[in-house]
C-alpha cells in the first residue's frame, strides 16, 4: 500500500530522469518552420534524412529537390483551369503590390508539405494582408478560372496545404493581426494567419488560454486550424472547434465576403453557416478571420507520466482518472513501448519511468492548486495500489511539464527520423483502440521497421504509424486498404483529426455513406461551381 | 467581515424561506404537457388565463378555440402546395397503419403552440415509429408536393413547431427509443422523439448527465432540441450542441436517409454535414436520431441564490465567481426585482433572500464535495465582504436546489399569467446586457404592465419580456423594430437561443448580412427544392 502523498512528495519518490535538456525545453513545439522561411530544409532536415528521395529525373525544378512531384507519383490529372500568365501576375501586382512571389526558391518551401510526401509546381505565391485583398484575388481567379491553394502554416498531415499542380498559393502569413480581445468574456477575434503559439502567448498574458493546442503550434495558423478542424491536446477538456469557434469571416470562391464574425456565444438567427467551413480544408471558402472563445487560464497545472503493464490497465486507469480527477482532467494521452524506444533513440530523450509496455500522460488543469494536488494524489494512490500503474512521476513546474509533454509530442518527429512513415489517424471505440497495432505487427512481420500506436485515448483517437527504411509499394499494399477496412468494420473514422487533404481523399467512403458523399459534392458545387478552391482535395475525384 | 464558513453553516446563517411546496418541487420542469395529451388546455391552462383570446368569428374550428388562426392574424400567403386528399390519407395509412390522426380534438393541441400565439389548421398528424417510415412519408409528400411540419414536444418559443396553414404534422412522439448507451464513453444514441427529461433520468442512472437542460425538459424532444440548437441552463458548462452532438440521422425532403449517426468524438472525413441540421428548425431535413456526448454526472452540486444591489455588482460577482469557482461553475443566471415580484405574486413562490434590485443564481457541479464547498465558501465570503452581494442562501440537498432553481426557471410561466407577453431573446455584450431594460421602461411608460430582464448572464443572453393586459398593436409598434435596431447597433443577436421559427423569421437581417441570407436560401433550395419542409419558417418570405 502506497502512503497518501501529495504530488510533491510523489515527485521525490519516483525517479526523475528527463536528462536531455534539448529535448526537454523549447524545441518540441515548433514544427515546420520551413513553411515560413524560404528554405529547402524540412523541419527536422538538420537532424534526420528524409527517405522520400526524388525518384524522377524528369523533375523540372532547377534545385534537384528531394520530393517527387505529386503529379508524377500519384494518379491524378490536371483539371482544365487556366495557366497563370504574365497579365495575371500584373493584375495580382496591382491588387497586392510587392507581395506577389515568383522566386522559385521561396516557392519551393510552399510547394512541399512538411512531411515531404507531396510536392506541387506552383509558380506564384500571393501574400494578401486584408480580407478585401483576398476577395479581389478570388474574384479575379474566379473570372479567369485560375485554381487557388489556400495555405496557412503548411503543417497539415495529408497533403492538403500544398498545390498538386500549378495552383496559385494564397498564403495567410501576412494576415496576422489580432483584431480584438475581450478581457471579460475571453473572446478573441483575429486574422486567419495568426500563429497559434503567438495567440496562446497573447491570451495567456491576459488570463486566458486558447481552447486548442497541438504539436505544430509554433507554425500553424489559426485559420488553418479551423479549416482543418484541428483536434489536438486540449480536445478532451475544451471540445471541438465546432463548439469553440464563435464566428468566421470567409471569402467565397467568387470573391464574396461572408461576414459571420460574431463574438456572441449564442446566435440562433438562421443556419449556422460558419460550421460549413470548419473542417472543409479550404475547399468551400477561404477563412480570413476567426472569432474564438478562450477559456480562463487554469492557475494550477499538473502532469503525471505513468507506466502501465497492459492496454487493459491503460483503459482502467482512464476510468479511475475520470472519476477521481473529474472536472480538472485536461488530457489523457497514451503511447506504447515502441514509441518510447523511438523518442529515446532518435531524440535523446530519457524515459522518466521504468520500462513499461504502455505509458500514459495525464494533465490536470484547475483553479486551486491544493485541491488539484489532493485529487491527483488520491488518484495516484489508487492506481498504484491496485497495480494499474507500476511506476510514475508528477510535475508541476513549467520546465518539467514541458519535458514530460515532449515525450508524447515529439513522437511524430522521432518517427520521421526512423524512415519512411505510413501514418494513420483513426477514431475507434476506446475498448479496442489498440487492437489493430499488434494485429498489424503480426501481419507485416519484418516488412515493417516499426509499428507503433499512440494518441488521445480520452477522445478515442489512435495514431497508428508504420515505418520502413524506404517507401515500399509492397508494404503499402499490405497496409491499405486493410487498415481502412478494419476501421470501417469497427464503425470508426479513417481520419479522426488530420482530415483528408490530397492523400486521403480516396478513403472518405470507408467512414461516410454514399448519400453523405453526394451531399458533400452538391455543397462543393453550390459554393465553388468552378472548383477553383483547393482542387484535388477532400472529396474523391469524380468519375 | 463575514467569518469563513462552509456552505452548510451559510445555509443556517441566511434565511431560508422557500415555503410554497407546490412551487418548490415537481411542477416547475414540466412544460407543455398539452402537446402530448389531446387537450385544449395550455400547460398553465388550469392556473392562468391566456389573454390571447380568439378575435375572429370566422374561425372554422368547431371548438371555438381561443387562439387566432395564424393565417388570419399575420400577413402570410399559402404557398401552392397540394391539399391532403382522401387518397393521401389512405397512402399514409398504408405506411403507418393506425397512426394517422385526423380527430380534430387531438389535432388541436398540435396546431397551437404552447405560448398560444399561433395556430395552424392542419387536418392530419402522422406518428411514425422508424426512420424508414419517415423516409416513406417524406418521399410520398415530396412526390405529391405536400407540405410537412415536423413536430417534437411543441415547446418552441417562436411558433416554429406548429403548422401555419394545413401542413401535415409529422410528430416524433412515437420515435422514443434509446438505441444505445456506452457506459464508458457516455455516448447516448437515441431516436429523435425521446423526451429530454426521460433521457436525463436514463443517463443519470448510469452515472452521466445530458449536456443540456431547459425548463421545457418534461416535454421537449431531443430531436427538437437539436433542430432548434437549444441552449438552456447547462450551456455555460458544456457548451453548444454544435460541440456535444456527435452524430445525426436525418431524413431529407425527398425521403433520402442521411446516416451520419456516428458515436465518435472525432471524425474529419469530409464536411461535417450534421452541423447543417443543428439549428435549422426542421427546414432542411427531419432529424430522426441523435448521438450525443454525455458528460460524467457531477457528484457534488451546490446552488447559491444571492441578492445584488445593482447590475454592476451582478457583473463583478460573475468575474469573482469565474476566478474562485473556476472549473466547477456550471450556471450563472440572473433575474431582476420585477421577475421576483412576478414569481412570488403569480406562483406563490417566496424569495429566500432580502428584497434586492437583482438576484443571481449560481450553480457549481464538481467531483468532490469538500473541495467545492471550500471554493464556494471562499467565493461567498469575498462577495459578501466586498458588498457585491447583500444577502444569500446556499443549498446542497435536492429539494432545496429545485426550489431555488424554480425561482429562475418559472419566470416564463409567471409572465404568461401576467398578461400578453412580448418575448425577446437577445445575445448582447455582457457589460451592457441590462441597459435595454430600463431604457424600455422609460420608453413604454404606462403602456406596459411589466418590463423584465433575466437570463443566462454567463452566456451573454438576455431574456427581455414585456407584458400588457391584452395584445396591443400600439405597444408592439413601440417595441419593434426598436428592440431589434437597438440590438443590431450593439452587434448582438436578435435570437440567442429561441431561433426564428415563424414569428421571428422577418428579423434575421438584423443579425446577419445579405450575403449570409443569400447562402441560407441557396442551402434551403439545394436541400429542399420544393420547400415542403416546415415552410414559412426560419428564412424570410422571398419577395
């Protein structure tokens, strides 16, 4: 029987071994800086080597890029959009003087996704600063039948944020102003290109937090977060963007500005149009401004990192945790032993607990430190004494919190250094959330380098990743459609939070019936009859 | 300086005067039973007298009803739908044998709204039990161009739930089965006609609560709640239905069944179609089943009822409350002195605190009674010692909780007994939430019997109500468009949670720009090209 301890004592009791300072501090939460700097480096370019090397000698880029052009690698045909002409460039220059980019080196970073799996061949990037400029641009493109690829921080996981062919890249990077913040209600109104981490800092200085947080926060734009309905690490506590986004300003395909930028928590005047654009991946309109409800900043935050002997214990620990931590529970993440091996091997992080088959990261956020500490202590006592948890550590200070979070947040980075990564982002019933991982290990055998599972257990969201030394069509065939069919049989979702973008648009029907697909296509046709907005994305190619 | 007390002691310190047992117990939360019993009585018919008496001798009903036919009172023209024939009735009888109602007495309750402000003249009410039956009915109506009025518990505030002319009433009353409940995740899947209170009881027995609660819970259907995007009393804590509804099954106007009845917390495969139907008031499709995320049931609930000397103090008390109660705050409601006079006068309730210009009801819901009590006690000490609150009482046991809630929840009932009620449901910035009330009192003078303000302060939602002895067009002219223009100037919403229905469909443009209205009309045309679903509702009549 473990004595009744407050977390500070527990910290001392448990071993504290997060030794690797680099991994523990600033690094982890700034993905994909490449999207904002004209550079060919991937976010992890300096540390690892991408296995997705250029396989084609017919590449037209003078820079001998590593990533194969999407049009060469995937079976996709260019739709009959116009090609950008000199006159078009002059017209854009009149709309946004000095912000029409045609320098190939600058364009390269915006043509390639951060995972380095797809690469477009756009010849022009536009950097508007206002919604009116976006409206002018889209009105022009609509008239000229020019395709447009809206781009935020370019941190997407499914190739939705870069062009497939020569679409014009419409970047929100210079639309980065806070429009208003209401210090009583916590309502933030800002332009779409504000970086999530900067917004977090802004509202935290004012006693609030952003209702979402994700690994890519250092680069991703709030407009992109909303356009992709990003989930992330605070979903368990603050819920979906469908609930926390109060209003949007959107520019439609024909240049119409749709101003639904209300700051009201409740508004039942007619259909809630903004919902259409949340998660539509820029295919129905370009989000230019966001109004979002920020919850008050918790005054006490604790993180516990625990080892569990099996997945059944991970689930039981979650049940116990919900009961004993109740309203202060703000995250319940899990990772398997393989994940821990990857982050320790590739990123020089050290596990703070004994080697275990599974690890759980629990975060509490509350308004009263001593109450939260007591709840957490009682919870830990229960799970330790009942054998659900075999080892653990607790942190309350900022540095250690970050170090523990890094173990979970940097798995994606470690994977990208392990080889070519096959990524799956599945929603599944919690009970069977991990079943697919051992099943795949057995199925793939030595064809796969690693098969790992981690994710947001509290939201029923598994990140399943498979690595191999290099891209292998045979391995891909063993994975797909197997993974999708398996997920469909559980009535799960084949994309929990990453969206469909370009690379997954063909798998929509595993999670949605034909009637839903038909209605989606009708909505697309209604809002963007020429299909100029982010073509080749989200919806499957029509026969 | 008030001594540091735990709430139990505070209860003894404060006066406890809720003496009227009838008002304090079961009565308050069962509105509009009339909608489920074939009766001409309004929910409060036995206690009060409706002032909206029949003004027309041309009424065709044999029962000499009190409520004027909508088509006689309002400027509205019947659209060219077919008229239900004997053959149609036979066809319906084949689809749902024994559940085609044509008895005028039974129909009467479904033709009149519970506020007794509008009255349709439908000759037939259909009671399907399954989605397939709804699909058959709609396919038939679509082919025959017959208009349909979907109806849940008929507890709406804006005349959206009853026919305007002779639309077929499609009742969800017999679609009242729970389909599944997941005892780990708290996901409830049920048919649309389940009564909210019954669902609450069902999930509470299993350790969860419904994420919404409202005065009409005893009659309203979950399908109607979703169709009208009901807000209610738990909005502050659990947020909007756009966030808590996980999936919907909807039958479209042409009879297509759109099955988006997922139970997943996250699903980013394509556009989130269910969002379109949340708040569309049955004009885009008929919701037949709902999947909803239920939060764990709090183990400790406290209610404090406080008197405040002014609205500024109501606001400051809210700020203090958010800081000190933090994550356990689950409701912050306010009412003015006039409201208290009405509930004490008409409903025999007794105020538990000294007479004050304003009253505040605060609810906490948490997982640990002693922590919550300590937080609440510290909060009360602060607001009492600083003079923000002048008197108060706290309850923890079920009977007293209900009695305190009754003071707030039964205001609407008291108003309906005070005379003809002009109801406004506004979203406004919290700072100026009450400004309109004294302004209107001055403007209306003796023309109004009472002008009262109450509502969900935590959500920025004011319920503004004006009563007069009888309906007065002059008083109405003094109120409208004044109230709407005032709200529009504050960039508020002219319908925070009640929706637009029939009676407010003309005011949409006070809160939405022309581009939004146009897109709404396009969506309606896409989903219901003949306009057979709940016609004359939500969107303004087209020129």
